[in-house]
C-alpha cells in the first residue's frame, strides 16, 4: 500500500475518533458523569445485523475462541480509543521519512 493511502486512511480513522470523543463528551456533560461508549455498542446501534453476521462468520470460519478472546475484547474498547489508536498507527507507518545523506570519503 502506498504512503498516501496510509495517510488517507489514518486521517479517516482519526476523524471517526474525534467524532466519537465529541459524542462521548457531550453525553458526559449532559449526564454529569463519565459516559464511554464501546465500539461494539456503536456497531450494534448502527448496524446490528452486520454485527451478528460478523460474529457468526468468525465463529464459523475460525475457532469460536477467536471471537471470544480476540475480537470481543476489541469491541469493548471505547470507540475513540480504538479508532484513534489505529489512526495513529497508520499515520506512523505512513509518515514521511527523513532523507539521510551519507557521505563516504
């Protein structure tokens, strides 16, 4: 994958993370207590059928423990943290490298 595509996807993921953080912050101020929404909760609200299909597909094609020990803990992470972490990872991988001039005598 080229560097510009990594940066593009990183910016999209970071945008989603900011939107999720603002939504959680707004709900926190309205409720006067800390409100954190997990990625699984967002996915369940936006597209509940695709969440069910993804779970059955992963459990059918891989071992059922893959869903329980690998995917489900990721879905319990706050949405802003999951997308922000993935966005920063892609941004780090797609960063511009410094040119190093090596002079040999």
